[in-house]
């Protein structure tokens, strides 16, 4: 596991913990979109269908359980907990989230890497995750009054997305066969989409900063290639066998 | 080339 992936997972975990902290201790879900949370519960349930069949690592299994458990408990709190329920901004959270699900399902049926139930569901979860934040962004725009915890939640979520992109860039150069173009492209789309949306400044700033660092890492890779080409051209010019410095 | 697609990420 590379540092971008680990940092991405950690910021994802922090975002969930921030939200749980707000809901569990302050007993408030003001400014939090139930629609987005329901979509995330659907995202994790369709993505982690392999949780009991394929074992990758203890880390993966534990994290999957945390994301499944936390997303369903957030939905439960917002729907059924007496105190939390009261702070839910129902009148502003009117995004028709069901209309996001169907296009994602159709897209997953059309564009996937393998036509099996698990794989199509995985692809569906990737597409849905890319747009699941939309009801939340719309709610933030409508209410305007954004408290610290909600702001931090969205910031960490944006950081997680961007760090995962860096992770895929890194993996593309170190283990190209592992890179799934579906997830990379859909994540890039959501970043571009957010730029167009221009709603939430911290989300945008985090994405911007991390995109800049993606370019930096791309630049470093180019330098490494330049190094290679230097030796390559030299060996060709002097007509000797190519050897690279350790 | 592998039979199933591996998903080792979250």
C-alpha cells in the first residue's frame, strides 16, 4: 500500500468520524444531507459484496466493516433518532437522489470490465460514489450557513477523493495492471464537475491543491523518465549496451 | 489476463 492510498483511506475515515462525532455527541445533523448519506450506504453495500468471499487483508475487511456500519448508522440516526431527526433540514434537502441511481446502474451495465453480478455492482458503486456528494453540495448552497463540522466533513471527503487519484497515478507507474480506468475516469469527472459547480470553496480549494500536487508528482515522474532517456540516447550515440545507474 | 478483476482498494 502506498502513502497516497493510506492517506486517502485515513482522510475518508476522518470524514466519517467527524460526521459521527457531530451526530452522536452534538445530536445534530444540521446541514447534513440524508440523501447523500443514503447514497453512500448504497455505494458501500454494492461495492463490498465480496466482504465475506474474498479476503485481501485484515485492514481491508475492518475498514469495509467500518464504512458499512458507519454509513448505515448515520442513516439510522437521521431517520429514527428523536433528537437528531429534529435538526434535519428536510425542506432544503430535496435533491431527487433516486434519479442518480438509475443512470449509474445503466452506465454500469453498459461500461464495465467484466459482465458478472459482482463486477457490475462494483462498477455501479464507483459511478454512484462519484455523484453521491451532489445532494450534499446542493444542500450547502441552499442553507449557506455551514457549521465547522459539516465543512470539515466535506473537506476531508474531497481530500480522500483527490488522494485516491494520486494513488492511482502512483499505481499506474508502479503496477499498471492494477489501475481500473473506470474508477480513475469517474473520479476525474467528479473533480471536474465540482469545478463547474463552484459551490463550496473548501472543497474546491482542497481539490485544487491536491490536483496541483498530482501535477508535481507527474513532473517528478517525467524527471525520472528524462534520466532514463539521457542514458538511452547516450548509449545509442556511443553505440554501447544500455545500462542504468542503480 | 486474469480470470477475475481484483479490487484491493476501498
